[in-house]
């Protein structure tokens, strides 16, 4: 005889078993292998072609525009062609109406095949169209190259109106007479110039050519240039112009850190202005001679605690004058260079990489424009510091040029 209490226990036990089996069933259903197939689509398997193809030839390539078909399965449009024996292609999404082709190294006629591609990676029937690229950017830049003597080398000017990614390489003979690359500028700037230095004032042959990332080359321009003589300025002739209206004058953090420390030839000593000062700050130096400047080296305070930190200048300007206004008016000064300190790693304030330390220890170099005049007085204006501190810290400055 089953009592009512036992009957209740048996009912609860059966109910628990049913619940367990139901849970197992759900688990097994969830563990079934998921099959991965192509993206869902509707309609026919072959995508529709794009329509109304139009060509705009550009330097080194072409833009092909079209009308996108009303096909819900269309994923992208693709162009394929062969250039210098290499099969190449470019794609544009469903939301675009233009294919951008680039990298052609000539102005010949090229046949391009156009496909529509759907979500199942199926291609439409092929369409062909002809393009005839305009002069490649490497040649457009090449014909604008200018070369002139610079301090210890040459200065190369160029124009790059298409903003193409190019490399301008400078060739010259090394110490054993072997021609090789002495310098290379990677750029997409529209207009600029750069210097290649490290040579005496003896005439030598330099070569220049332009290349792009598709290995298209211009010819090589050879030119004989005599580098300008470059000499380090004699720091023993330097004197501070103090007082000079508008400058920080004797506003020092301590008398132990006077301005003269920045030209004493010792990177272990420092010049520090008062921490209560507010940027920008300026100070003026009489160089003792009138010189045409080629470059300047600036050394930060030689301590890892102060590299790219605290009062180390981040952006400063250098002005030149031969007749400084007695009242300190900036109208009597010519801006020669804006120097921006760049931390190689880009790491946050207070964090240094080995490259940061090596770079700061070696000093930061800045070139003066080749067209800059000759001056006796230099005026430094510090616009901001790495730690936004008003107490500016310099270790050493060194100048080169001709005088």
C-alpha cells in the first residue's frame, strides 16, 4: 500500500527526471554542428553587370565610373588588368560607383576587365574597357627637380601636384668611389625641399631619380655641384643680450643655471628659467660674428627624468637680426626656423623607449632654409614645453654655417 507521502515523493521524483531529460534534449540540440555556408541571397546566381562605364584618365592610372545595378546580391565591383607582366586588380564596394586604378608606369593603352561580384563570390559576365593613363607621377615630379649647393652637400627642391607617394633618391660616390644611395626622401607633399649633407667643399657628382611603390622609375639626373663650406660657430664669441626688452633677462630658476651654460660646450650643464614665468618666453644671443646658418643642434637636459618632459622645449622659434630694435620690437627680427621636438616613440609623457633616450642623448638637429640670410643676433622664442612648464630648460646649442 502506497501512502500519500510516498506518492508525493514519487511524483516529485518523476517530475525531476522529466526536467533533466528536457534539459539534456535542449543541450544536445544546441550542440549540433553549425554549418557555415555562403551568405544568403535571393534571385539568380549570376550578378548583374554594372552599366554606363566611363573613363577619366589620370596621372599613372584612371578612374572608371559606372551605374550600380539593382541587384540585392551584389557585394563589390572588381577591375582586373595586367601591367608589366603582373596581374593586378582593384575593388570597390556596392556603395561606390568608382574604381580607382593606379600604378601605371607609362601612357600606353591598357585593357581593363570589369566584373560584378555577388555575396557567393560569383562573377558577372566580363566587360572590357580601355584606359590610357596620363604621365606617371614619377615623371611629373622628376621634371620639377631643382638642385643647388648647400652646406656640406646639396639641396633638392621638387613639386608633386598629384600628392603621389614617391621616393626621391640621391646618389653619389662613397669613399671607395662606388656609386650608391646617399639619401632618400619618402613623401607625398605637394611641394618641398630637402638636403643631403656630409661632404667637403670639393665638387662632386650627384644623381637623382624618382620611384614609386610599384617600382616605376624616372631617369637619373646627374649634376656636378660644389657643396658650400660649413664651419661650427665659435661658442667662445657668444654673449647674452641682457637686458633686452621683452626677453626673460635674468629671470632664472637659480643663479647656478645662467644662460651662458647653453654655449659652454658641456651638455652636463643647464640653463633654467624661473618656474613662475609664463610662455611664450624669449632670450637673445650675440654670436660675435655675422653668419649664414646651415643647422643647429639642441640638447635637452641630459637626464631621463627630463627627456621630453618638464621644461624641455617642445616648440621654439629662431629669429635673426643685424639691427635689433632698442625697444625689443619683433618687427626688426626675421623668423628663420620653427623647431618642433619630436619624441620618436610617441609614448605618453613620463614613458621613454630606448629610441627616445638615444635620440635625446644625441641631440636634436634642425636645418635652416637655404635661402635664409646672414645674421649676428639670434632670438629664441619658446612657444611650449613638453611638460607645459614655464621654467624652460636648455642644455646646449651648437650652430654651423659660413662666416
